[in-house]
């Protein structure tokens, strides 16, 4: 009997020690992970604050920027000394899997609204960029020619594409801006989600963030349909 009691006491001591060790490990891990979690949360908070200070707001999971106009082909338009700088909005850059090269127009080229002005190569697939208004190409962005990834990484900034001198100096003012543009962009994000779900039979949104499927899932006809539906190619 005494032997059994001694054995049970030894087992009890072992179990208690084991739980104590496990608890200690958990406590140490918690102490180590809390600063990491705080750093990640702080980084995300800073990024959100920086985006807000730069004028960005959320529009259905997409980034919308105040002070600019939005064209149906998912380009943005901003005035600069009477000229119009043009770049991709956030929906356009999201549907591009990546940007391998950018073909820009030649300055002096006259374009009509809806004409393909630039082409972004995505590696086996191409995304045409159409003119938001009638105009004359007066300059192009040399940075995107040397670093095409800017089209996706800094599409509202250094990734702009070209500048136009509009034929009608007021036509571009009819393009949506402000809250109207924000609502439109959010609706377009939902329409893109529906497009992917209809074409591929899979959900394309996760937690409110627009997630475009890998380009390998899109057939040639589906890619062309995507370009016509959202980038307004003819």
C-alpha cells in the first residue's frame, strides 16, 4: 500500500510539474508575442493613418482618393496647369496580376475618348488603357517605362501613365468625383466580385477586401470579357 501511495505521489508531482512547465512556456510565449502583435497593430494603424492623410478612403474595399475624377475605363484624371494627368484607379490595378511592361503613347498623338492609348503587359495577357476624354498627348511618365511595377504599387502617385491636353476644357469635369465617385467605385468593386463568381464559380472577396483570382484561372475569352466590362475596351 505504501508503495502505491508513493507511486501516486510521484505521478502527481510529475503531472503538477508538467503543467507548471507548460504554463511557463505559454507565459513566455505570450510575453514574446505581445510586443510583436503591438508592432504589427501599430504598423497597420500607421499605414491607415498615412493613407488617410494622403486623402485615401475606403470604397467597398478599394482605395478611393478625393480631389480627382474617375473615368468609366477605371482611370483617374487630375488637372495640372490645364493638362490632365491620367493613371489607373484602384480597381484597375487590382485586376492586373502584375505589370511586366508598359507601352505608352507618343507625345503629340491625338486621341479620342475610348481609344486605346496605353497597353500594360501582364505576361501573356494585355490590359489596354483607354482615353478618358478627347485630347492631345502632351507627356508620358518615363518612370513606369523603366519600372512597370509602379503601375500597381503607386497607381495614384508615381505610377501615373500619361498627360492629355483636352480638346474640350470642361468635358472632363463631368466625370464623377467626390462622394459620387466613391459610391461608384464601391459599386464597381461589387460588380467585379459578381463577374468573377459568375465566370469562375468562386468567391472573389474575403472580409470585404477585393481579391482577384490568379490570372491562370482566366481563359482568353474571359480575360477579354473582363477588359470590355471594366476597362471599356472596344
